C-alpha cells in the first residue's frame, strides 16, 4: 500500500491526466462491461505507471458508476423491439377494467445447479435496463425444473410443475390449456384475453385449434 501511495504522489500532471482519461472510458457503451481489474491493467499498459483496481473502483464510484449485475434477457431482433414498442403504445391508455380481463402466462426454468456466471458491471444509478447493461442469455445450463403460471388483476393460476421430459403441443394442451386456461375463459366469457409467447409448443396446430374453439 505504501508503494502505491508513493507512486500516486509522484505522478506528473500529464500522466495523471492520461490515467483519469482512461478511467473515464468506463462511461462509454463499449467499456461498461469491463471489470475494474481489466481497466487497471489497460491503464497501466497505456501509461507505464502501475495503478490498482481499488484506485479504479474509487474513481468509478466518484463518477457515479457502481458494480451491479446486468439484466438478462432473450436475444431480441429489431423486429421484436418494434413490435413490443407498438404493443406498448397501443395499450398505454387501457384502464384496470380492460387489463382485468387479460391472463398473462409464462414458463420459467429454475436451475438445480449453481450459476457460476456472476458478472458485475459498472453503471450509473437508474440505468439498470439500458441495453448496454443487459447480458443476453438463452437458457440456464444443467438440470432444472420447468414451471408454468398465470396472473391477472386480482387473481392467479396455480403453479404447475412439469414432470421430466420436454413440453410439446400435446402436453401443453392437456396440462395447461384444458385444466387451467379453460376455467378462466369460462369465468370471463368472450371478453377474456389469453397471453402467452411464441414457444414452439404454444404454436402447434393442436394448441391453436383448442384456443380458437
């Protein structure tokens, strides 16, 4: 620690300016996923002066950047983003009575093994969902449990746990649409709206025919 303090005291203004400039690169979109240690190594190589990752962290904190885990999402194409934006604009003025007839459903897979891909990023407060702070990830690795559930204003479905094996259109119809979704549709009548995603088992002919019947 004493050596590091001595080095910092003897940095000339030009070198100090280069170091500060390198640290401030952490604000750029291309550098936000860099670790403090990586920034320290890059700065040391560029300036020829040693700098610790703790110095980098202090400088980043001073600039309003803090280490946080990035948000994960499935890969989205420009077309996906346009359709999602359009859907939001079309429904932004809906009231509770309109949203109250929509059943939102989804499946989630919970990993039974530990996730070792813990990555911290430097970001500003309030920028959690900025595209540059999100790591795309298709699925969990290892063994897991697949569950299904649905929510709507004032109500929810039971949580359904799928037994071992993949979920195809037949299983989706027999285990989800018939025992769960049909009950909500019967209670809500023609005003009922059912929301799921484009998973292959959701878009089979059998599932589409059952939903239209």
